C-alpha cells in the first residue's frame, strides 16, 4: 500500500502511540479517525490503478485472441482475473482461448467449461446471464464442430480401433464438459443447437468412409481376412454413430438418419457374408462361414432394435 502523507506538508506519516500518526517533517499529529480516512483514500487510489491495469490486460487479451494467439490471450486473461477474479468478460474470453487450444492430444473442454461457468456466475442479473449463455452455447458449437471435423479426417484415413476409441472418448468429453457447465450454473443448454453440425459431419464422414474406403477395400480383396477387417471397421463406424446420437436430447430427425445409416452398414455386413473352404488338421476341406450364427444373430438383433426406435420416433412416442 502507498505511504500515508501529511495533510499540511505532504510529509511521510509515522505511526505513534495511541494509533495516532505523526508527520516526520512538520510533526503534525493525525487522529485515529483521520488515519482511517487516509487509508481508505489510498485503497481507492489502488483500486483505480487496478482498474486501469485490468482494462489494459483485457485489451491485450482481446487483441491476442483476434489474431488467434490463444495462449497469449489466456495469459492476459489470467492477469485480469488475478486483479478481479469475478470479471465475467475475462472469464468468458479465457474459456474461448482455452477451448481453441484444445487438440486431439490435449483436450481442454472441461477447463473451458469451468471458465464459462465462472463467467456466468459473475455476470450479474438474469438478463445478462441469458445473453452470455447464448454466446457460450454458440462457442461450444464452434469448438465441438472444429474438434469433430479433425477427428473425422483422421478416422477417414485410419479407421481402426485406436481412432475409434479416441473419437468416442472425445464425444463423451464434450458431453461431460457441457454437463459440468450446466451443473455449475443451472443454465439451460440446447444440445440440438450445439450438436447439429457435429451430427451432420459425423453422418457424412461415416457414410463416405464406408463407401469409399472400408467396403471398397474389401471388394477389391475379397478374402476372408479382408472381410473380417471390413466387419471390424464397420463396427467402429456404428459405435461412433451411436455415440453421436446420444449427444442430442430430442433431435428425432437426426437420430432417424443415424439409425438408418447404421442399419444400412449392418445389412451390408450380413449381405457380404459368405463361406470359405478351410483345410482342417487332417487335410480335409470344410465349408466355414465367415460370420458365426451368433454374430449374424447379434447384428440382426441390432437392426431390429434400431428399426423399433425409428418406428417409435415416427409414431411420436
């Protein structure tokens, strides 16, 4: 805190007996009440100085964010929040900066959710909270769309178990981050608005990867091992699609499209199933189906389950 100064000569005050302050230059005594007043005046000056710092740091954060220097934007937002932890605008901007630093190896959606929740809880009245909540939903939509687009690009190149697990994990983390935000703020999030782009991108991507890569590569090879690879890759696609369908609360149209796409994939697997003559240990050749009866039954059961879901949706149940 800045030094207390004398009302008469401006000299430095030194605390004396009985909590009075004495000027080191002219000897003027200042009462306890006056000392308290001067302390409040000094605090007011410090507050003004902090307000100026906050304004500068926030401006630098905004400039950094506008040039996509998200790490720098986060750093300046932290400086704002060090001076004012309840600064709603800085918390919101930090959430965006953190979110856009997310990548497939450093997923930061939960960190962003904490920042967004802090922004809402510092926003003031209900009208301000609702307006900010709309902006946050829009930001979630953009972040989720960008991340899922990257995931789809990778899965199209490498439709394997590792990419499938990573894809499903990312979808869960996005949903969990939104759940955390809702729990911390009590705000309502329209998941259909947030995830409509995500669902469209995933549906398109899975359809493309099956028709132009997974099914095509099997048909070129046609072997028993190639069929097994085709089945496994199709299963990865259906898992991703089902996880995508879980993201939306009541987007019936999107769910129906996803279920129909899964059905078409499973039907292609069953349709392409055939038998091979495999040599046993005694040298005899035996006709062996590529899929067991149990596997075919499981896939047919899944098809029936999805058809029932579609029927219920169309009936409005």
